[in-house]
């Protein structure tokens, strides 16, 4: 059962539309859709919202760290410690370079793949066992560093694909809060596969080459004439 949903990103106007803030985008949209106020809490160094009536173990929380990406772990550690939330009850939403825009996947544990936000969270809470909701933002071009790429704004087409998959992820988030992680993953991943399949180009049937009739030589043509 998920009791803490963390969106990763950087605070400030200059970062709010960049790829690295995909986690912020999802949590902000969930809060807006469910009339949940995200209030600045100096104690936790974050924007915090409470989700009512989701768990017998206590309220569930939304958290947007305001300590910048590479220090995201401190707000997570403080709020989780205060409300006695276990690592496996935490869902971290973040941008993912290994997936193209329009793809989102969930998993529990695993490596951090160089993501500074995940690195700090793992170090602070002393565990990799939290859940991750990974929102694809695509790989950077060969001449661009990953750190620079995620701090850029995606073009309109890519942003539209990211927004679309965030909408799909929002549909399964209530399942996560209810503790049905397997159904949430199945629904999200099945929809992603269906979308990819739909975009596959239709293969044209292979046409057999037309064989031209063999040309007879002059001598064989003369010998083959009827008298």
C-alpha cells in the first residue's frame, strides 16, 4: 500500500517546464484533479498535500521536495520518518531517459541509473525498496549531455506525448494507493504496449518481380520458322 507519493523536480519558474520536472507534473495534476492543496512546509522542506481516507494505517501524502533534485532525499526521509512510512510504502515519480516520450512504467527497487534524485533518496532512507513510476522523456542527442538534456524544455510534440502518458498513469494511481500494485502495473504497461503496437507502420506485401520473356537468338528464330 502506498502512503507517500513523491514527485521529483526542481523548484523555481526557470525549471518548471523542463524534462527533469516530469515527476512534479504528475503529482501537481493529481492534486489539482482531487482538490488537494499542496502547501509549503518548512519543516519538511517541501510542498505537502494530504490524501484523505486512503489507508487504515493512516493518511497518505503527496510530496514535492523544494530542496532541488540532488537533495530530494532529505524531505522524503523527514516526512517518512515522522509518519513512520516504510520504503515499500513510498512511490517516487521521476523522469526516465531510457524510455521515449509517451511511455511510463512502474517497478519496485532496482538501480538508480545515474538519477541524482533517486541516488539521494536511496542514501537518505537507506533502501532501494521504494516504488518508482518512471515517465519517459527520451534519450539525449549524441552531442548533448544527459544533465543538460533534462534541464531543457521538450518540444511541443514530445510534451504532448508526456502529458498523454501522465494521464494514463493518473488513472492507475488510485490502485497504488489502495495497495493493488500488480493491477496498476498490468493496466499501465498493457496500455503502453497497445499504444506502441498501434503506431507500428503497416507492412506492404512484397511484390514478385515480373519476368520478361526470354529473347530468342537470330539463328534459333530462323530455324524455328515454319515453311
